[in-house]
C-alpha cells in the first residue's frame, strides 16, 4: 500500500515537472519566428537562381502579410501600395497578400517577436539597421533571374539605395533624384529667360542667382537660391562636384580636408552663403554673423528663387504654397558641377528572413521592379517617380488631371546616369554616418559662418573623428 501511494505521488510530481517544462517552453518560445531564409538555396537544396520562370510561377502561392508605414494615416496614401497588392494577386492568382499598416517605430519590436509582415517598408537607414544589427532581412538577388526582372531597365541610383555589401536587400519603389523647385515669377520680373529643360552649369547657375539677390544695408533681403546645405543629399553633391571622392568605402577612410577637389566644393558652398546669394535654409537661427530678411520654411518662397526639392511627396505642400501666393513656379534639374553628380535615394520594401513563404514574399517585393508593379503604384494618388527607364516618358505619373500637369516632371528623371548615393549608410557604417548627421553638419557650418573656425579646421575635426572611428570598427 505504501509503495502504491509513493508511486502515485512520484507520478503526480513527474507530471507537474513535465507541465512546468511545457509552460516554460511556451513562455520562451511563444513568438512566431520561422526558419531563417538565406535567399539562395531552397528547402530542397536547389539553387534558387537556377529555377525557370514556370517553376517560379508555380511556387508563388499561399498567403503573405504586407506591412506598410502609412505615416499620414490617410486612405489616399494607402492607394498606391494597395494598387500593387491587387495587381500582384491578379498576376499570381494562387497567392494572397494581406495588407496591414503599422508605424515604423514598432518594426524593431515586431521583428524580434517574429510578427512583422513577410514584406515590409524600409528606407536605406532602416534597411542597414535591420540587416546589420538585427540580421532580419533576406537577400533577393537570386530571385531576379527566375522572376525575369529586367535589370537593364532599372535606374541604378535607386537600386544602390537598397544594396548592402553588393547584395540587394531593399527593393526600391521609386527613384529620388534631387531637383529644384523655382519661382518663375521672380525670373520673369527680372527679365531672365530661364530654360528648365537642362541642368545649367554651376557657374551659369551662380550668375543667375547673383542677379536675383538683393542686399540692402548689409542685410540679405532676397537670395537667388535656398538650399538645405546641412542635408546629406545637398552637401555631398558639393563634396563630389569638383572631382573629389570624400568617402573611400574600400579603404575605409574619409577624405575632406586632404582632398583639394573636395575642399573646392566645400569652399564654393561656404562662399555662396557668405556672399548672400545662397540662403542656408532651416539653419539661419544658428548663424549670427549674417543678417537675413528671409524666413525659414515654406513662407520664404517669395524671397528666394531656386529651392531644395527633395521628393515628390513635397509636391502638395509646396505647390499649394506657391499657388496661394499666386506665384508661377516649376521644376528644374539641380545645376551641374564640373563633375556632374545628382544625389539619389529611394525607399522601398524588404523581405523578413523568417518568412514562412519566402518565394511569394520575394516575388511580391520584386514585383515593384516590373512595369506592372510600377504602373500600379505610380498611377495612383500617393505614388511617386517610377524607377524604370521605359516609363520615363509615360504621362500617368506626371500629375495628369491635376492643376499641375503642365509642370516639368521630366526633371525628376533628367540625369539618371549621373546619380550618386544620397544616404551615407550605403557607403559607410552607421557609426560613420552618425558623425555626419544633420545636426552635426548644422553645427559645423555654424562654426564656419560665425567665425569660430575656418572650413579647413572645422571639417578636419569631422574627418579625424570619422577615420578614428572607422579604424576602431574595422579592428573589432
């Protein structure tokens, strides 16, 4: 009898232990992490890039989730990505894409929990972060051939924004060449016949800007141009514009003050501000040595002619600002430095490397590189600039049916062969990019304009800090 009671007690205790183990395993294993997908070899050990188009077509099936960062929260902004979802499911009728919206601030947590979408929105900074620091993305190069993606039709400037160490992780949805928006009324009143069909040389552009600039009693009343000089897409064009190569990704070095060509660009930028014809937009509160009668923000459009225009998403805000003041306006290419370069970036979509349906996820992300995907996206309100050369002359993305359909949209794809990376993280580690952050560049330029340091000294400090940091990173 005693033995039976002891056995029963031991059985109960053993059951409790097993149940505890199950519960503990449940607590620590309750996320949705699937098998890590390398993107090169499938579960059968076959190289993905050797598949035929028919094999790939057959494999695109099942359900995936598409996570979109709808910053405005409006249905209008959702129209473009939803149009791509519908176009994709029309082509691949055995596949289903579940559309969801989530703010990008939640992505890191969701990646760790394993419940981020199979495909989700990213910019270049996020792409580098999620791959380098979270090991969360699947490379997509091996899927290009089986999906018959025409690489020769894609602007390389857009693709470069999604590459890390030569591999494609982010599929761009658009191309973002830096251009200018300008006050055509001001040019007309000044009797200047301006041609927006091509990029003026830097010297010719300077002369136009100087003609438009008004300085009275030492105060700048009107400037020919207003650039966000502290923003990496802008200052990098100056750094590269005279033959300089300010970042050496191969030897892991930054060259600014030890490059005569880079310093030529720096000095051109600094001189333009000091002479008054180049207004340093959104940083004049940091400058006390130059007096301006020009406000920052959109309200300065009547007091500057040429103005930074970074992306099509700025169109509604700035277009309305000009129209409300009854100012004629248009777009033009960024001026051409002796070494013509146009800062270019892109945002797009990545594939989570824990997806349980890698083939369909990859096919959907890369659908943005097809004419069907690009047409679906950019023909909708909320679309942008197509990244395919074959769509450059099409009208569907050029404001058709809007009051602005007569504007010079060709400027957005005017010099794709002169594109260069906008994002520093596509050229150097995040730690180096942070040294050249917007705030740090504002502080550096403020030192120069306020007479606290000359350009050589101010940028030598940044160069030294960057190179010391890069050596540390490489030795880790």
